[in-house]
């Protein structure tokens, strides 16, 4: 009985873990910002949603932004 319960728990965890897309697997549409830089993936920090890259598949993935856009990234080198 314990073995069946352990297998069920392991299977449920495997489905949850494999079913969620990680940030490395999501393809983003990189667009150029008005300051000449390109949009950031959700892992990077930015000040507004306009600075975040949008995923190609918006139903399976989402985008989000941090609060701070680093000063060294504001200006194009």
C-alpha cells in the first residue's frame, strides 16, 4: 500500500514539474526599445511592462517585470 502511495506521489510531482515551462524553454519576441536597447526577458529587471519581451505563445507563457531597470542598461553603449 505504501509503495502504491509513493508511486502516486512521485507521478503527481513529475507531472507538475514537467508540465510547467521553465524560462529557458520559452521563446520571446525581442523588440527594440526607444532608447536603442532590446527588451528584457522576465528574469531581468525593468520598470514597465513595455520593456519586457513578450512570449511568442502567450497562452502557455506569461511576461512580467521587476521594479528597477539598471542604470547601466538604460543607455546604449
